[in-house]
């Protein structure tokens, strides 16, 4: 039925000659580069939730005087004088960082030195070699053994509830005198 024999006559080659030269450069079309660039961008820039958490870095040899504001996480190893405003994002103060600045962020982690007031909507962490000289306002505070802190702490249950926060702040800072409604002030 099927034979294992190979025919004795050679098979006819294609009627068109093939070009076997390899010294000619290959032609690369712009579409090829666009596909390649898109693939590389997908590798370098993750999509979804990971893309929203891109972290910028301020190196240890950099010195910034003024205001830093943005909508991405920031890691500072250098020196900053002024204001750092990251709103809902995370600020990490590296071990070699020296901030003489007020800080407003979603979360703040301090390994280095901060001189100024720090306000975080989520939490503030002062690590064992970290140093903060200023007032803290946050919902959660973590201070490790060995960390240095000098200032006051104001714990706000939830910075997302602006109405409750303002009422709580007013009653906490009010003197112990009866209010117009006859109720005494609450202490935290």
C-alpha cells in the first residue's frame, strides 16, 4: 500500500530561483518598530493596579528647594527644603534623606530625618533609625524602638470623613468650658 521506497528520480525544484545571499540587510518597516516598542512598553510598564503605583525616586546627591507635588509614590534619599504634597500617595524618606519640609501624603514611612509637620491620611511609620521633629496628624502611627520623635500626635479616626474630622478637631482643641448646648468638650 504505502511503500517505503524513495523514488529514483530527483524531484523537480521550484521553477523560480531562490536568492540565498545573506549580505543584504533585512528591511525593517516602521510597523515592525511600533510592534516592538509596544511590546517593550508592556514589559516595562505594568497595567492595572500596578501601573497606578509607580514610584519616583529622588537620589541621595539631589537637593530640592521648593515644593514637590505629584500623583505618584515618591522615595527620597536626598535633601528637600519646602513642601512635599503627594495627597493620596506614599512617601518614603530614605535612610540618607534630610527633609526640612512639611509633608502631606496618603502614607509616610521615615527611615531618615524629617524636620517639619507630617500629615498622612492613612498611616505614619517612623523606623528604628528614623527621626521626626514636628507634629504628626494621621489615622495610624507606628514608632519603632530606637526611633526619635519630638512633637505632638493628633490621631484622626478617618481623614475620609471630613465632617466628623472637623467636629472632632474643634472639640479636641476647645477649652474645657461648656458649649452653647450645655455639653462639655470631649478629650481624646
